[in-house]
């Protein structure tokens, strides 16, 4: 019997680009990584909202004794025995007195988390390209859940934020192993759909965190409730999801075929008993490493640097506005939950345009919207006395934050489609590293904002302009096969609008062979 030879993309179309198996994998990723990221990224911020307090002193700033207040400015001018917290709720602020001179500790808690995040993403991204995706993803699912549960039992704030840094390392490692695993299971026609479904999980995680923090009185119970699902997902991944076949094709061709047969069984599709998968013409997989992204060619270096800057800007915008929700009108729980829900709606609606007009134009248009949003906020007066101005600022911040969330979702898909299989985890690890370095600045936005109300909006506006220019140099990847080698990534320059946009007969070649 003759052996059937498949190209990997043709084989995925035969198996079903988004069949039962791929749906199952995407659901597990959504619950295990995206929902978890939404829960943990804002955990300290939400659990440190300043609660109500009661004045116990005869000198209460011309107000009635024993009245409940919301403003923290009066607190810092009183002795500690002259007031008390509303005892109906327990959070980080009430238990550890993170107020006045200790307010910076709240920002420090978030900063340490975002310090561990890039370190984990960078180191584990490199390791993943050597040892695979599955078992690293499973390990970090378990470690993240354990760290979160232990953090809820610690007696002081110092040990809590140290463990938060370790959590950041784990969630960073989880991100750069789990996302490549699921994206490498999906055919080019369905990657947009899979990404849209998965990224909605981040908004769900944010909304669930706000809901639990609003209705559960103990912050320790809130923390534990946000980690229970991780152990369930880890068990499912360990027992039901095999290693990425695209990764296995580099070294273990026989195991890759076994995985593809498992996919065929899930999707109720038959594969021939004997088949082969054609490899790239220039199979340089064994010696391609992350630094090749900066040394292979001028175009590869430019595309990599452009992506790094776009990730940096998206993270800075996203987290700066998220941590600055107290500057706008309304309940901070409701505001953050509203941005999460709006982010879900934008992701769902964008599904219908990302494949039609392409990833690149969606990215550029989104940066224009973000720039307009913060540009309007820049020229609005910073005062809580004018309801109309505050209402407009609240709306623009929520919309800008939601669009930034969409950009953050889009660049995960976009970068995964640009970086080749040989260095995909390493490339994503670099991007996540740069994004989380950017997010280290975000928790201190509140401190900067107190000194100059409009400087944040000005800085974000300028970064949006520069990110727009950086995005102009990237290639379009919609409905195109994933590149397998850096040579194939280099050939993508013929699908971009930049200084490399030369005439080439390979511009529509699905094999993306590098020019001679």
C-alpha cells in the first residue's frame, strides 16, 4: 500500500481545523490560563480597595462622631486610635493597615507579582522550545494553584507579597507554554476563532474576581476561591492532552503521528495506517535558537523589535488605566468588572472582522482608538466637582481600557502566527517579558497621578503613536500557515507594507520558501 504524504496544514484540514479535540483543548486553556490571569493580575488591586471607616474622636473635621466615611485623606491627619475600619469586611488594607505612609505597599504587591511574571515567561519560554509544552504547562498549573492557596494562609503582608512574586513566575511560565500548545493544534482557518474564545476568559476572570470580592467578606476566602479550578485543569491536561504535534515533528516524528491519530479519533476522522508528513525544505530546526530572531536577517530583527514595542505599549496602556480606575467615577469593583465585560464583547465582535480585514489593520485601528481615548482624557479637567467631565472621563477610560484589552488579546495570536515553530515559545516569552516589564510601572501610576493628573494620559498618547508606526512594519498573517522555521518567517516580509515590500513571485506561496 502506497504511503500518503501530507503537508501539515493539509493534514489539519483533513482532521478538522476546529473539531472536538481542538474545542476541548481551547476550553481547558481558557479556564486554566486566561481566567487565571484575569483573577491574579488584579488580585492585590481589588483586595486593597479602601473600605469605609468610622470616626471615634470628638474632633472629626466638623462632622458627626461615629459617622461612616469614604475619603482616606482625613484618615492620615488623625491618630490611629481616633478611627476604626468598618468591621463587616476584611481585606488587605484593613488587616495590615495599608494606609497613609504604608499605601505604597499595595503598589509593591502588584509590582512584585509583575516582576516574577517576566522572569518566568522568559526563562520557561526558552526551556519549552527544548523540552516541549505539555508537562511544563501541567507543572505550572499545579504550582500556581499551590502558591495562591498558601498565600491565603500567610500571617503577614511581607510574606504574602513575596509569594505573589513566586505566583507571577508561575503564571508567566504557564502563559508561554500553554498558549503555544493550543495554537499549534489548530489549523490556520480557525486560529482567530480559538483565540477569540480563549481571550474572553481574561474578562471573565476579572469579572469573577470583582464579583467574589464584592460578596465574600474575607479576602482569604476570595484568594482560595480563585485557585481551586487550577488543580482540576492540571489533571485534565496531564491525562487527556498530548504534546504538540508541531513541536514533536522537530525531533520525534513517530510520536507526532500518534498524537495526530488521537486527534483523528476525537474528531471522528480516519487517517491512513501509513502516512508521512513533509518537512520544511530547509529543515534547520536543530540549530535555530531565540537569538536568531535578532541575527538571521534585518527584517527578522525589525519584526521582532516591532512586536516587542507593541507588547510593551499594550501592557502599559492596559494596566495603567486598570490600576487608575479610582480616578474615575463609580464603584471600583463595578468599573473593573464593566471593562472586563466590555472586553469580552469587543473580542466577540472582532471575530467577524479580524479575518476579513486582517490582524495588522485591526491592530493599527485599535491603537488609533486608544490614542483618541487618552487624548480626550488629557484635556478634561481633573476635578470631581463637575459631573459631566467626570462622566466623559469614566466612559473614555473604560472604552480605552477595553480596546487595550482587545489589543492584548490580538497580539497573542498575531505574535504566535509570526514566530516560527522552532522558536515560538521563546519569541512569545520575549514578548511577555517585555510586556510585564512595562506592567511593573503601572502599579505606581496612582502615585504619579497624584502629582500631575494629566501626565499619564500624555505619555500613553505618545506611546500609541509610536506603536502604530511599529505595527506598520509587520506582515499580515490571516488565514496563512504557521511558519515552521526562521527562513519561512523571513519570507513573510513579502506580505508586509514596509521598506522590504519588494516584488516577489513568492508573495502568495503558501509554503513560504525563502528566496534564493
